[in-house]
C-alpha cells in the first residue's frame, strides 16, 4: 500500500509553509492499480498546500506499474498549471530503469 507522509485528505498541513522550502511527499510500498486512485487524490490535495516545488520521494517505493506512472505524469501536469514544479527524489534502481525505458526521466526532473 502506498503511504503518503503528508496531512490527511481535506486538512491543511500544520503550520505555515515556507515558500523557500520545498513540499516533500514520502511514498512507500507499491504504486499499482489498487493504490493509484488514492494516491492521485492525496497528491491533488497536497498540491493545494504545496510550495512552488513539490518533491516526491520514491526511496521506499517497492513497485510501480503503468497506473502509478500515469499518476505521476497527471500530477506533474496539474502542478504545472498551478505554477508548481514537481520533481522526483531517490528512485530505487528498478524505478530509475522504468522511468528511463518509458522516457519519463526526460520529463520528470530529479533532485538530490
């Protein structure tokens, strides 16, 4: 199951976001047909409270299918329309290969 380390749906994060610090979402587990819809909803909610840079940390993601990739691309498009840059951090080797094979590594920026 995908775990998102952000505020629950419909609730703003505690405190005030600093525009100079990125918003970071930590994912873990599997991103697949069973978890993609919930992930999409939560990431869309997160966009409303995000700073100008939203980082999705993939270091604990153990699996991702085409539906998971579609969520990332869709969220990136929505973020862009809101003036938010979406970037990925620390994908595991399998995820890096998947992003490379699909060509998404050219469209989804990576941060250290």
